[in-house]
């Protein structure tokens, strides 16, 4: 290595030596930085609802069936000995059923429906929002100049700063 090369390398040493120097700077202001955070929480919500519990009344099918049977028997008895015994039974059944239905309709109780209450539950999502500190805006003074940075934690009275010295040519 030549002497000029050694001198050039030696000139670089001071700038490398100062590249990792740290000092303390005085903190002059701290402001928390807030972020809004939303969380969803499921919750069961129950209400009382009116529901149908039963019904009844109206026209009963029993008189119609009984009338059809009776009419069929009478029709068959009237047609007894004639070739149309089956036809007589059929006609008597239809006629007896119609008479039975008419009687049932006249004597029918009014239809009714009963109601009660039932608990019905559903899951709803409640959204909660809250402000959380996400960092700190820090103002500090070093050698008469004011600087600022963001830190994850609150600083103390001072902050550590890296001093980088480079040669001026």
C-alpha cells in the first residue's frame, strides 16, 4: 500500500469513529397519539312474542259422516229388491251427507283461536369503540434546535439521539 492510500484511509477513520456516537437530548413536549379501536361483542337478546297456541270450534265432520251412513242405509233399504240397490245407497249417502252437514253447520260453535306468549331469543352484535394510545409525539431540543419524533412509549426527561458527524469538504 502506498503512502497516499494510507493517508486517504486515515482521513476516513474519524468519520467512521463518530458515526455511532449517542448523546441525550432534553424533552420539551410529549403528546399522546390516540387511535379509535372498534370491537364487536355478541349478546343474546330475548323478547316475549304473542304466538297461537290452539284453535277449535267450527263445523264438526261427525254429523256429515253420520248423515251419509244413515242416508246410504235408507237408500239401500228403499231400493231393496230392485236392481238399483247400489244406486239407491249412493244417492242416499249423498243426500244424507248433505242433510248432516247442514245440521252440523247450523249447530256449529264459532271458531276460536287461543294465544299465549313465548320467549324468542336472537344474537345481536354490539359494537364498542374506545380510544387507545398508539404512540407519543415527542418534541426534543438538541444543540438549540427543536426536533420531533414518534415513540411507542412515553419518554422520560431526555431521549437518546445518535450524532452523525461527516466531514465537510
